């Protein structure tokens, strides 16, 4: 419990209205019972309501708070929107939750194509401001409601990554409050107050900050970041409709989605690669097929009516390529791109289907929240960035494993997940999502999580499931072979007292130790002195 | 497929009812909140930019997660599970909220959870548990019980707004339910409404002995008291034999159209009469030529969507059913998502008035930010209500509007008070006044 003395110090930093240890206020920060990965064992076993909550407004306030915590051995957790589920909530008793939502500063530099944001700023307002000034950014798959900083130091990709590229390339000057409260400035911020450059005269620690898919605040708190934007086309994408039936009307002469059906997975992959090779399109993607049923359904009951019509055969023989054309420089450029696209698709047997002249998701609104509609439990369990061709093997392997755990996983008839081109076809992206009813016995879902890692290790798929997302002592030795040792040394160096979001990055290891239903799966070595 | 369906729906089904007197009916909804904060952000398609990003007054003013619907769902869930007790802060969290419905329409774009009903139910629970409502609400309840009006004014003065030229008929097809605010405080709204009806060539009557609609009682969880008023008022209306009940008050409109049926466990269509707001009536009469709004009104104007006329106004249908695998319900539930709120008639009316330059605020229709006064909030948390109104008025200033128009006397009262305190040069009007002022004098 945070002492009265410390509480008074915290009040003096942010003002009494922005700190509270009232149990009702703290309960408002509970991770579950619903939401991303919530309701599973990891949430039930590993998360706790914070002992106290504080809402700083400035980097200096964050520094002062963290220094108090470090001196007084108070564990703390940085928190932006809380959408990322249990891994962004306290794992230990009496933690101080540092809610960063008031740090929502926003600066747009139109001339130099970047925005500068605080961790409280979410994606959709950034995109609106950018589009009003001839630029655009990725709305990450985490959703339009995700903190841009949290998303960029974790995941940060979407179908728009076909052209915009991988997220780490867009992180420019960045300010980090280190676990002990010292301030680290990356990129050109290291020498003056201009955040334009991501590269710094000294060491560039953006890789450490991000890792593969983020370290969930265990290496400090990002309080300011400049994000690169890219030129967009000039016409307005007009919001239309009344909720829940809203979309952006697209100026068809400058922005257009086209859905193609193709005869095979091979044709799908070839189409994506050739579109990238031709350096056309703003997005090239194939989303999980049940998302189409979500889009058609008026309600969850109707979703099951529609999805229930599918079979393994119908899913196995349905291949779609969804292409977003953007006339970045002119209408003529888009018309030319469309001709090139048709030249690519025709010999592959691609047939252009009727496509709505609007955008419901990806340009300004990534509809990740709607993913919970049909089941109530959801997590995006595996994402892989490799070559486009690897997905031909990885998708079916994953679908086979999924079948073993269905139920409690939702019947998906072998849907091989989300698959698309990144960086004009130089990278292929696969993402696999799992859904379940939270009222079912979810222990098998916990086991499936770890089994996914084992499958990836066995088949040598390069997976995202490293670091804090899985048992570090399972994945680390297989992806390095000393990834775990390296990461733990960095943690010890930056945070010798392990005050910043403990016990991350060992939280999943601890979970496996604590959860009896996981013990039978543990066939890897780990030290006896894991935090208990 | 049939066999698979059997497998799919194997789960025993839990019975539930959309009945706010039992919080157990909403444990499912509270347990499925995912913290997407769709309840709080302006819907992303309509997100106006780095200013005016939120539509929830409570979350915007108080900022801790507890005050957003996502926090309230967690707190309510813990209470329903017996893990958390009421305290002073819990009462503030539950009552410093305008029940404006922004959270409900936001959630229903994503997840279809019954957030609005859950919040109402939590207030009923507060009363059932002996801790609610707030002291200011108890005073209002005493006023309504003794004097049949919100203000505690003399009941005999309720018709004080009537003038020689706005006399009601003894018998008419339209009953004008005036409501407490327009009867006692903003009487110009009542007079304007009467003139509009008469200008359209219709007669109106009043309820023989009009009492408060009970909006505040229902909104603060005094369910039994509100139900008694609902029974009394609906019975009085039925006795008139009129086919239409017309209000110029958004809160009264919602009570008659949505919450009376909810309290009486009937569907809106089973009331036995139609409930309409003045803007629906006027829109119809303008369309058929009975009303002519031809007198110019030169102003740069903006329209504020009163919550109870817009996203909260869809008709009520009682529901009782079972929830099974994946949360699917049987029989099918026609969810109230706010899509069919009264958004367009007031805008069409205002746009049709010569000289009116109608400009939208960044947050409009289902994304509008509440004035901050509604449903018992202003009485118990006046500072919060004032801050919320000022937040909304920032938008009015941002677009450079000279005139702010609402379709509810409570919104007008609140905005007028706050602009008056600020010294803002913003004219605040009710739409009844605007329509009345624009009527063709020669007609």
C-alpha cells in the first residue's frame, strides 16, 4: 500500500485531483473481465487492480513520479488507453498505475511531414488532421482508438503498410523516461528540440524500445514521439451515414477499393507480389473470411446465421485480393495504376467484384473493437512478418493446430487468417486471430497460446511471439539462441530494481508456473528463481 | 448444418430481461466491455481532429477511467459480484453522468452491449441499496411529490404561460404536454409552441391537470416514484381520447415515448397514442404547406442535438429471452442503437428559414456532446454541469456561430445560464422560438 507520505508527494507533483487511491477509482482500471486476452488464465492469474492511479500532464511530471517510485521501491505501470488487455495492467500488488491520457499534445509539421504526439493521443484524430493537410499515417490494426505511441512501440501495422511500410521506420525523435526516471532523448531530440530525425548522433535505441512487438512498458515510458507521415491525395474522404452504419465516402477518381476473387492461394500470393513489384496501390490484403460475415451481419445472431453456411470446402476454395488504389499525385496516376492492376490480375484469373465506394475500416477507422461482437473473447495470437510465400505453409499449419482446440475456439472451418503484402511485396504478413466464448472453459485457450509457440519453433516459422508475449525461456533460446539472456541483461541494466511493470518480460513464464493447468505443457528449462 | 447448429448451440441458456430493476440482467453486458472506449471517443469515422475528440461528458471532465462507461462497467460488475461496496466516490461516479446515451450508441456500433440500460440499472441499485439518490435529488423528489413540479413552485401557476392568443381548445386531437421547464421557467417556449400549432391550423388541448413527467425521478433511480407518475400521466392522456401527445421538451419526449413504456412494461406502440416532438410536427406541417417559415432570420446558427430527442429517442419494446453460446439471444432482440433518432427534422426546418446560415459543430447528431444538465446531473453536480456546457460552448465559438439553438428547454436554460455567467455573446434559443419568429406574419 502506498503510504500517506508518498501519496502527498504524488499529489504535490500532479495536483490532488489527478491522483487517487480510492478503491472505486482503482477498480475502474481493472483489466477484465472483458476485452483483449481478458477472461483467460493470464488475466485471472497475473493481473491486479492498481493500488493507486496518477495522471501526469508532462514529461517532467512523469520523471518525478518515476523517481519517487524508484527511490521508494514502488512498482509502477505505464498505461495509455488500456485496450491491450492484461499485459498493459498491473501484475503485482499495490502498483502505481501511471495513466498517460492527459498527455495528448499534438503538433503537425505540414512542411516536413511529421506529427509529434504524446502517449494520450489516439490514431483517428491524427489521421483526420493529417488528411486535412495532404498527408496520412497508418491506423494500426490495434484500432483507431489505440494510442499511437503505444501502438508504434508494439505493433503498428495495417493494410496501409503495403506502401507506408513497417512501423519502426516511422518513429522519429522520441523522448523516453527511463525506469529510474532519467530522461533519454532519441534521434535529433538528443541534440536539440527538433524531432525531425529518427537517427541520433549517439546510440539509436529504437530497436530496444520496440523489439519485435513491444515490451509493454518494462523498459521505461515514452512520453513524446515524432511520427513520420506520408503524402496523400488532396480530396476529402467524407464521413457518411448514422451510427452504426457509417463509412468514409471515397472520391472514386482518387481513392478506390477493388475486391478480386482469384482461383488459388498461389494466384493470391503471385498477385500480391506482382502488385508490389509494379509499385502500385496503397493496400493489398486478404482479411479473415469471417470478417466479411461480420460486415454483412446486423447483429451477432445474424453473424452466426451467415457464418454457419460455410464449410471447410467453401473456405478452402475462396481466395480474395483486396486492393486499395490511391491517386497520390493525380487522377491520371490512379487510372494508370488501375490499368496496371488489371493487367496483373487478368492472367491470374482475377475477377473484379462489386465493391462499395466507401471505406469502413483501415483508412481512418480500424474496426478492431467490432471483433468481439460474435463471440465475446478474442486475441490476435500470432503474427508473422516474413516472405509472401511463407504464408502458404504457415497458414494451413496454424489452421490445423487451431482445429485441435476447437471448441472452445470458435468454429472457423480452417480459415487461414489475415494475409497481406508489406513494403510493396518485400514482406508478407500473416496474422491469426482466435475467438471463444468467455463462459466456456478457457484453459485450453491458454494452452493453445503456448502450443502456437511450440508449433512455430518446430516448423521454424519466424514469429512475433517473443519477449513478454510468451514464456521467455521457451522462445528465447530458440530465437537467438540467447535472445532471452540478451533481453534480461538489458532489463537489468535499465531497471536494476525491476520497478517498471514487473515481472515483464518474465510474466508469461511466471503465469505458467502459477497456473496448474499449464504445468503439463512445460517441457523447457527455466531457472528456479523466477519471480513468484 | 442442422447438426452443427446443435453442436454450436449446446450451451444452457440464461434467462434475462431488459428490466432495469435488477442489475443481474446486465451482468453479461458489464462483463463483455473491452475498454475500446467507443463509448467515449467520437465515432472514429466522424472524428473531427485533435480538438473535440470525446463525446462523454463524465470521462472528459473527470478523466479517471472510472468515469467512462468502461470504468463504470467494471465498477458495476464488481458491485454485482459483491466485490465492491458503495462509497462516496462510487456515488459520484454513477451520478456525475448525464445518461446522455453517447456511450450506448458508441458501444452499439461495436459490441451491442446495453450500456445505457446498465447505467440506469446501477442507479436503481443505488436506491435499492439505500445509498442513492444524491441529496439534491431527494429535494427534487419532494418538490414533485408535494407540488407536482420540479421547482417546488405553486401547482396553480402551472398554466401561467397561457395568454389570450394561446388558449387551448377544450377538446382536440393533439395534447400539448408542456412540462415543468416551459410551464414555469422558459414560458416563451410554451407560447411559441402553441402559436406554431395554431398557425398550422390545428387545435391543441392540455392535460386537465398536468403533473411533472418524472424524468428526474426515473433518471436518478427512483423507479417506483417514476412508475407511479407514468401510470398517472398515461391514464390521464388516455382519458382525453386524443391521438397525439406533443412535447416541446426533449426530456419529456423521451419519458413519454421510451421510459413510460419501459416503466409500464409495454411497447411504445401500445401506449394507445402517438408521442411526437414539436420538430416532428413542424417538419411535417412545413412539408405539407400548412406552416410557412418565410420571415428571414439573419444569423450564423448552429444546432445542438438534445440527447433525449436524438440518440435516446428510439421507441421501446419490452424484451425477455435467453442468452446462450457466444452470447446469442433468443428470441432475436431488435436493439436500440440510436440510428433512428430525431436528427434531421430540426436541421431541415432551420435550413429552410431564409437568412439562417446553419453551420454544424464538429460533434453532431449521435456524436454530439451533451449540454451537461440532463437527468439530475446539474442539480447534484453543478460544477460538472457548468464545465460540460463550457466544453460544448467552445465548439460554438470555434465555428463562429452567433446563435445556438436546441430543442429542449433544459438545454436552453443551462446554456443561457452559462453563457450569461461567461458574458458570451452567443444568443441561445429554443427551436420553438426560432420557428415561431420565422412564421409568415401574413398567413
